[in-house]
C-alpha cells in the first residue's frame, strides 16, 4: 500500500497543526521530572548508543519509540527476543515527542527511510490512519489481544471497519484530593457526578479552590460532556463528521462544567495547560494548599506529597493528607475521562511487512504485556492489567482507563486541536457565556475542518 500525494499533503498539514500539541499522548510513567510530552531529541538515536549487531539483512527492521517512556529493560527484551525468533536485528530509534510528527510525515511515505513499526500518540492516530500511513492489521487482531485491547484506543486506529493501529500503553486521569481537608469539612467520597460538583463547591474559599481546573482545560472538561452522553463530534450515515457541541446531552454536560468552574475553581478562565499538583501541595510560603481537589493523570502521584527531606526536588506521598478516587458518573460508576497513552502500527511503506508483524506479535505477547504493567505502563491488552500491581493507584488507573474515551476519530481532528478552538470555546463557557449560542458558533467553525 502506497501513501498517495494527497495523503502526504494531509500529513504535512497534520504536522503543522500537531507540532504545538504533541502532548496528546500523556506519559503515565512514575517520573516526576518528565512532563506529559516528553523531551524532544536532536535526532533519532539507537537506544543502546551503539551500532546493533549485524543480522541476516532480510529480517532487519527498525522500531520508532516516542520519548523515554519505554524503559531500557523492555527495549532490550524486544531486541533480544526479535533476534531469537527471526535471526534479524531490531534497531530501536527514539524520537522526541516535540518533533515526532514532523519526522513521521517525512519518513512514513519513504520506503527507504520509514520505520517498519512505530509508536504514535493516540490522538494522532485518526489523522495518520485515514491517509493510509499504516498497514491493515485486521487479520492479526485476535493474535494481538482482540476484544481485550483498550477499546477507545482501538477505535481511533480503525477506519471503515479495518484496524491499522492498536494500543501500546495507556494512562488515565483520576481525582486526587486532600483527605485532611475533606475530612475536616465532613465530606465523603461522592458516588455521583452531581454529588462531586456539590462537594467541591462547598470546599471553595477565597484562597482555596474546592476543585482546581482551568476554564479552558477542555481535555479534563470533556469528562462532564461524556458523562452525560454528549459528544464532541458525530459521524453521520453518509460518513461525514459534524461538530456536536449543540447536541442536547453535550449542552447538559457543558452547563455542569460551567457551574463547576464558577462555583468551585479559582483558576483563570484562560488556563488550559497547568500543573494542578502544585496547587494541591502545601504552598511553600503559606504552608497551605491552593486546592482541595484536582484531576490529573495517574503519574501525577509522583509529584504530590510533602517535601522529601533527602531531596529538595522530590515529594513523598502522605496517606494522612492525600487520597484518590475515580471521577464518578452521573448515576454512579466511573465517568468517562480522556485517556492518555500511545498506539502502535506497521508502516504501510515498509518493505518488510512480515518481519514487522513478527515484532507486533512480540509486543503483544504475554511476557511483554506483563513487563509493561510491571514498569508502570498500562498494557494495551487489559487481560494483563493486574501486572500494574494491586494498590489503590493501580486499581484506580485500571478502572478509569476501562471507562475512558478519546477524541473523535475524524480525519481532520488534528486541525481542530491545532487551531485551539476547544480552548477558546471552553474558556468562553467558563466565563459564563451563553452555551447554546457559543455551541452554535463553534459548531460552525469546527465542522468544516473535521473531514479534511
């Protein structure tokens, strides 16, 4: 399968729009010094820093991994196991999140330089799959995990019923709260979304957000839309996508978000990319937190706590002050939250399709999926989620990820994100704008972009 000229143009457009939002694939690994987008690298490098041993040529392939999320132990396993199974050499090249899209745009259509297999941010998947950048692996789905794969990640790697990219690892968002503050106020963990909104509103003071969330933080705010059965965009019977901010259920969720922001948060209406764990920790000047509650990716736990006396740059979790729970749904259970993580797929331009498929089988083997979980990465196959451990952090991650949801799988979704339209829209909603009027206005702006 070759990527056509029009597809290359579309990918180039994606690179321009995605270059500013590559953090869509969030890092759930326990590293407080690495942000969600990872660190950009000057150029692709073999992770071992040495030339790989020569293989048999025919089965020598290249795997691109994004950022440093995959530990060296897992990389070594992939290379060793691949060589044992095929006699070939697997070269792993790491790409920085910041410039990965531009490199993918250049390399994927080029048979001479394409990675044979590549990791890709989950929200990038629709753009690349719809232009034919990846091979159809529908016939492998049962081998790779089938119905046990994280459904929302499978959906964004699917086009017209065919599978092109599948979940590599997942992360999820959940609620972190100051249990000391909640307890002092006589508040219990809520069972419904309405109870949550009421509780955090009651905890707000002039100096403390009951729930700290930026008004333009749509990636967290959409949970209130999803919980009420709303959508950001829907696909019609004709296959065309339309923005659905005016959808009745979406409007209900937006109204809840508006009231939540105005009643519970002291954050700016224009804030969309923040580090709320800073707000829930005790302020170094006042000795008090600026927030009683936040929502954040699971890896934020490593940035929440009290100062480590042995390390000025670290904190230590304190069960007497902090706790967690999954954002509850309208009628209980878990509300759908936006999922972080990555997909993985085979380049359609690769000249070594069978060898690439063998690597995919290794990635989705019982051994490797277990290793992902043991290293803090939610395995793409949920049958191995228990490998994450059995503490409350692992269980909450599993529960919230199972109920998670991704952005629409529209071919033009990358352009919507790149234009910051949702930041604008949510910010105006948070400021108290007329939701119906704003929804109609932004539906008109977003719909023309979704099918390009």
